[in-house]
C-alpha cells in the first residue's frame, strides 16, 4: 500500500522551508553583490529581510556573513541599517568574521551622508571585539570633530564603549579631555548631555585608581559647570534634564543666596509635563533645603500641587510611581498633606496596587480633624468586590485606631465588621480587635461580648484563629464557654496545620487553667501531651517548658504565664528610621518604589554568601567558594557528621562518650500520666517544691539542683565545624529522625501519692 500523501503546507515566510534555504540565500546574495542592474536594491531588501528574520528567530545564518558584507556597498540607508544589525549580532560571536567588516565600516565612516557616517561609527563601536580596538581610535577621533551633531553624539557614546572594551586605550588617546571640551563648548545640547553621561561613568570608574580622575569627577560638581548646565537646561531633552538635575542634587551651595538662585532657576521645571523631570526637580529642592527647616517646609507646600496633578493625570503606572514618592513625603510631614486627604480616595477603575498605596496614604494623613471622614470612606471599601482591597481597608481602620484618633467610633465600626458574616472580613477584624485590646484593655467588655458569639469553626485563617484563641485565653474569666471552645480545638490538634495556632493554643490553655482550673485541668493535660508529641520544634519546646514549669511550682508558673499586663503604648514599625532616611536620600529612584534602599539589592555583603536557585530551599554557596561545596543531593543518608570537617570525622567516630543533655518525657496518646500529675499539682500547696532527686534541667534559673552527670569514659576530642557544609531542610529532617535516642527519662514523682 502506498503511503498516504502528506498535506500540502505553504512555507512560513519567517522560517526556512528546508535545509538548503540558507545555502540558497547565500548564492542569491552572491549573485546580487556585484550587480548594478536597476532595481537591484529592492531585490537586496527582500533577501536582507529574510536573513534578519531568520537571525531573529534563532537560526544560524553566519554562513552568509561574507555575502552580506559584499552587498553592503550601496547608498540605500535601509540596506545599510539591516547590514549593520546583522554584523553587530555575529561579530562578537565570530571575531574572525568581524575582521571582514572593518574595511567597509571604516569606508562608511567617511561617507558624504552624515546619517551613514553615524550609523557606521555606531556599528563599528558595537563590534566589542578586543582585537579590533586599534581600528576604533581613528574613526572616533574624526567623529568627535565631525561637523554634524548626530555623528558627534554617536562618537561620544562610542568613546564610552571603547572604554569598556579597553580602558587604557581610551585614556591614552586623550578622549576624556576631548569630551570635557565638547561638554563645555558644543552648541548641540544632546552632545553635551552624552558627554556628561560618559564622563561621569568613566571618571567614576577611574577614580579608584587615579587621583586625577577623582579630581575631574569632583570638578563636574563645581559651581561653573553646574551653572553652565543650569543655564542651558531648557534646551536639553527630558532624559538630559534628569541627568543634569541628578548632578545638581549633589552640589553643595556656598550660602543661602545660591540655594535661592538655583531654586528660582528651576521653578518652571515643576510644571513640566514629564513626571521624571518633576521628581528630579523636587529632589533638588528637598536636598538643597535640608538644613533650612522653614524653607524645607515651604518646599513641601510648593511641591504638593505638582505631585497631586501627576497622580491624577498620568497612567496607572505613573500614578503608582509618583504615589510612592508622595508616600515618603507624607510619612515625613503628614500634617502638610492632611487637608488633601480626598486626593487619596480610591477610584473604581484604579488597579489594586494603586488602591493599596492610597490606603496607606490615608492611614498616614489621618488626624483628629479628618479621622471621621477617612474611616467612613474606608468602611465603604470593606464591602469591595476586590477582597485584598477590602482586607487592606479594614487594616487601615485598625491602624488609625492605634494612633488614638476617635477610638470610640472606630471600635464600633470594627465590631460591626464582625457581624458582616464574611469570612475574610471577620478574619481581619479579629486580628485588629486583638491589637486594640492590647492597647485599650478598657474596651474588653464590649469586644468580648461580640467575639464570644463567633464560632471557632467559621474562622479558618491562621492569624485570625490565633487572635481568637488569644482572646479566649486572656479573657477566659469573662467568656463562659472559653474552656469548652479550647477543649474542642485541642481535640482537633492533629488536624491543625498552623504551628502559630498550636503555639497560641498551648498558651491560651495555660492561662485558662489558672483562671478556671476545674474546667480546664483535663484540657491542659491533653494539650501538653499533644504539644510534647508535636513534630514542630517550637511547639514541642513550649509544651516541655510549660510542663517543667508546672512540675517545679504552680505559683511560679502562674506568675510566668499569666502576669499582670500593661497596655501596649506603641507598636513596632516594620521599617527603622535609618532605612526610611536612606530611602529619602535616594529619592527619584527605584528604592522608593520598592521601599528598600539600594544596598539591599547591590551590596554583596548585605545579600550574604548564599544564592537561591530555581527551587526554593536549595542553597548554593557563592562563586568564590563553589569549588569546595558538597552538594546537598550528594549527601549519604547515613552521614550524620555533615557539619564536621572531613579531617575530624574519623576521630569523632572512634570516640564514644556520654553527653549531658535532656529529652522530653515519653508519653502515650492517652496522656494519662500528664493528667495524673496535674491532678496532684492542683491539690498541692503552692509553696511546695519538688524533690531534689529530680534530675530536671534548670531552664528558668530558679536554683533547682540537678542530678550529677556521670563521668565520661574518655575525654572527647575537640569538635571542628565544617564552615562550608550545606544541608537542605528535607535532608536535615530525614537525618534528625534517623538519630538514636541518646537519653530518655520518665519522672512521675506524684504517682505514689495517687496510689495511697
């Protein structure tokens, strides 16, 4: 049977139809290279388009390099541009082929058309091949002296490219002094701006090794250069204006007259249509007046209107960037923006990231005069269809309440949120009610009356459940069903995935035990048993701590777990004032948008020696120590000495010695032993102390005598840790469970009393 005929498909114009397509292109380009027939440029264009399209999608067309160079002998600027694009793409990968382009590029650098001269010079400098550096010096020198401003503009950037390829060649050719001369004398503003940018980069890199370069870099911030650039700032493009203003922000005026002169000269830049120019001007104003308190405050008043205009008139992305800078100013001087709080109301068509930032602004500008209006607006957002924004609005109401503004009305609003019967609203409101009770304990009666009606089964979010459990423990004497709710939560201990909730549950049960012991005694035994059997280290340690504390002295345990508490006056801020000041110093940069200073992204010492790979949790040592790294995947399952250096492993393995340590008592799931102990604890006098024969570690420093440790059979050798060892969490957990139990002791000092 004959094979089925394949469906006919038309070849795609962007992909070769067969293996010989590149060869066909090569032969066609060779035929057109020496032809002078009319319309030949149109044929070349079609072939050049195919070559560029193949190159764009990743097909190797380096085989036609020679033919492309031969076809470049034309006056058609479109063909020139495509040829330069092709040459620039393959020159760095194939340095030998790049040598073929030198002749025609140098020839084009002397063309009569200034556009071709500029394009050829740009392509010549973009080859980035170290062996061809000697061919760049001559064309660059001619380009810097060219009569056309476009060629000079390209030549200035070419000098910077030459510096990055070969810095000694650039310095030896005296290009930096030439750029300085052009910067101060060239009539074209774009040439001046390019010279300023190139000189800043070159002298900044050279300043570490050359005192002369350091002096030249400082000279850029001198009064003559600054005033020259400021007098020409209106001629510059928007990018160049930002470059000049960034330089002016580093200038230190001699007196206040200079400050006012600069500010008067830049006054009209605050009305510029470009947001980057406005922000750059604001940065200059703020930095110049830092030492002048009264003038600095007037600057805030002056820049307020331009910033609010940019927020309302730009795109969402621009609004967010400007709002981020405005947020920094609001945090520094909230009273100046307090009357303009309505500008921060959320619009229905704004994206979520803009709304979230506006909510933070509303929280910052709230004061006694505008709190009612702001809270009313925020309460409207609580019913928003955008759940994250609804959550943020509730948090904003709570933050305002913690600032001691109109607390009575805000507490009533938060209690109304608890009655909305929406899971996310209830969750956020519970967290805020907990914080309010920590600061305003006098509101406990009203809040507990509403919180007590909430079913714990309807609260699923860990933070909200933890807040509810905290209130059950803290105010168990006022909540009739508190012990029984805690009992139901303890019964579902193994089903609770959050360690935070289990930690709060342990503490809440302990607090409830000291306030209502008969109803909580059984629950406490079950909670301690479950906590001691918990795999989470923090939960296990807290349960062990509570158990030993109760064994030592019930009265001491009560003073430790349930002491008289004072109201929290100030909640800790997430950002320190030092970081905020650093962000303010980096005004008009991405640091403001990310709300992190630049060193958190660029400083290697701050980032640390570890780098995260694609999979979270897999750590790899930085490049400088990568040669001596033991990969986590290569660790054997029975290798328990990973953290020890290899030179010490054999010595450690050969020595056996007793270690004085402690481990948790052994309990079964019935928790009978713990509950039996608690039965006697509740009936024992508060002042009685346990027998001195109990070998319990003195965790609290209470002067408890411990059993003497047995003398070691032999002196153990000193341990030397392996500083380059790595261990991922999964491997650590596996090895931890494989370790044998070193010591196990069960202390039941009260069982004899129970038998009698």
